[in-house]
C-alpha cells in the first residue's frame, strides 16, 4: 500500500510537469500602448509573432482602461495577469525627433518600454519564463520597427554624420524592468515550496508525538474528555505561534538585501500564524475524529 501511495503521488507530481513548456500559454501578459506610435505597433507585431503553446499569452489592453503605469502594475498585483508590458508615453516621438536630427537630447532606448511582474508571486516562473520571454518580444520588435513605414522613413532621412541619430536608429527599442516585490536572494525559491512543506511535516510529527505521549502515559484513558481537549487546545495554541516565530525568523535571518521592514515582518507573522492554526484545527478536529491515527501519515502524504 505504501508503494502504491508513493507511486500515485510521484506520478501526479511528474505528470504535472510533463511537457510543461506546452502549458506556458496559460500565463497571461498584459500589453498596453500608452504611446500610440511606431514603438507600440512594433511591440504589438512582435507579440503576435510569438503566439504558441510554448509562449505566454499576450493580451492587449486599452490605454483608456489602463491609462497610467500604476494602473498596469495594479492589474499584475491583483493577479489578473502574471506580467505586463507598457510602452511609455512619448517614446515614439522622442525616437523620431532624435533620428531626424530635430532634437539634440540623448536618446535612451530603455526608456521606451517597461515591463513588470510580481517576483514574489512565484520567483521561479517570473525569472525563467516571464522575464526571458518578454525580452524576446522587445528584441524582436526592433526588426518589426525597421520593416514598418516609420522605420523605412527614418532610414531615408537618417543623417549618418549625426552620431546620436545613428545610435538611436541602431538601437531604437529596449526595455527597463520595474519588478514588483523584487527579490534577489537565492532563498526566494523556497518561500512557497519547501517553506510550506517542512513546517507542515513538523506539525504532523508533533501531533503524532503528542498522541504517543497521551497513550503511553495512560492519560487519554484516565482523564476526562474535557481535560484532554483542554490540554490539546493549549498545546496547539502554544505550538502554532512558536512555529510561526521560527519560520518567520529564519526567513528574516537569510533575507540578505530584500527590502522588507517591520510592517512586513508583522504581516508575515500573522499570515503564517493563521496558516499553522488552520492546519492544526484540521488535523485535530477533522482527521483526529474521523480518520484512524494509523492512516494519518498516508492521508498527509497524499
């Protein structure tokens, strides 16, 4: 039975990642053109060229609905989209004026496009899938710009003696990341993986140990039901905050340069305390009452 249970669980895990690249299209990226010019058209054309099962789905939002960069970022923060790309207002006009020689201002291609994603939501996905594919779109947009009427017109009017104009034409579009909840510490990949599993396993072992002590000492048979309940209730109310302090403590100890402070520490404590307390109630009230103790590890593993 143990081998069958392990086979079922591992098959589920491996099956969930089987040909995972073909599920990349389930990740939605919002694109908003706040500029309304040649750069936005090039980004749109490049986005359409990458459509496929192994590429995130890029949806185009209206500038009236997402009229500011803050509105675009808010859509990502709420979880409506995994990431977003927006073309900054006036980017195409700046590019055209530098190439034509009517402006002496230095052109920074990275100011034309900004992309954002919530790195705290799932760092492994954000860094490996979202950022890399967004950069592919931005890189491909240069080719579409050169092929567009604006690009061919810019080439005809390009003053090759003007170094700023030549530099702008050779690198018309680039991007700047504006990461939400930026995390550079290597331990970030553990936050919603190992960090969730290990404390939960520790809680199971604690409950099993508590049951063993109650049974070996004969306390369960001798004490009244009210007293047993009260002892276990107190044990749970003491154990959960201690676990919360431990987990939050080691996260903070290894946070490196993660920009978090006192308010975030308090919120983390409260959220994880709630998480551990709910699990305790489930294990104690639901499983302890309806599932024989010898089957609890099998249920927990599944």
